[in-house]
C-alpha cells in the first residue's frame, strides 16, 4: 500500500501555495443561488488538484489556509472555527480519494471512484454540516433550507463527476504533476 502522506518538498509547498491562491480566485466567481445558503462554484476542481498532490494531511492543512485567507481577504467577518474545520475535513477526503490515484476517462472503475469521492465530500459538506451550521449561526432551520432549494445540489453531483473526469486525467498527463501526485505511468 502506498504512503498517503507525502513528504513536504519545496516543489510541493510552492505548488500548494499557487493552488491556494487559485482557489481564492476561483471562489470569487461563485454564484449565489440562495444568498448565504446555496452557492455554485468550481472550487472543487482546484480542491481536487490540492488533494491529488498533497495527500490527506497536507490537503487538510491547505484547506484550513484557504478558509482563513478567504476570511481575511474578504473583509473579515466573524470567524467560526466549525466552517474552517468542515473545509479541512473535506480537504482530508480530497487527499484520501485523489492522492496517488490515476484517473482515466474510459475506465468505469475510475468513474465509480470519482462518484464515490464526490458523494462522500458533498454529503459531509453540502448536505450535513453546511445546513447544520447555517441553522446554528443564521437561524435558518435545516428543513427550510432543503425546501428553499438546498436539495437542488443533488444535480451538482453528476456535474462535478463529469468535470472532474474531464479535467483531472488531462492534468495527470503533465509529468511534473504526475510526480507530485505520486502516480506512476
């Protein structure tokens, strides 16, 4: 079994720093379907690449950094540790599912793998903890969130799977990225 916790090298550190910056940029292009409740964003693509080259532990730490930087650069606001921890746990799962995993568009098992990863990550963040935290901190009952449209996020699942399978295998053909991701040819 391969090591899921890669050594932090200068190349990996610089790559993660660039990906963290890219995540902050991409997150600014999120679309609010329901303000403060339902957002559509492509940050999951960058988070997948972070997990792919960082492994679970470094992806956990990287998404903590992303969340803290986002809070500080977006005018502050109230810091709520639970949002940061939710992001970190998602980072852990991105690393667990994608570090060392070579993906191929034509491999049915890879489609299943990406589907399972997407389901786990979205279940944790989108369908359990985000509604719970919105209820706790904004007072919107969980049932009201789902009635108002949170359930529509289920349609995001196939979109994420298709986008991940379209982008990640292409990125994995880059030799330097393949090396960082611990993927053998």
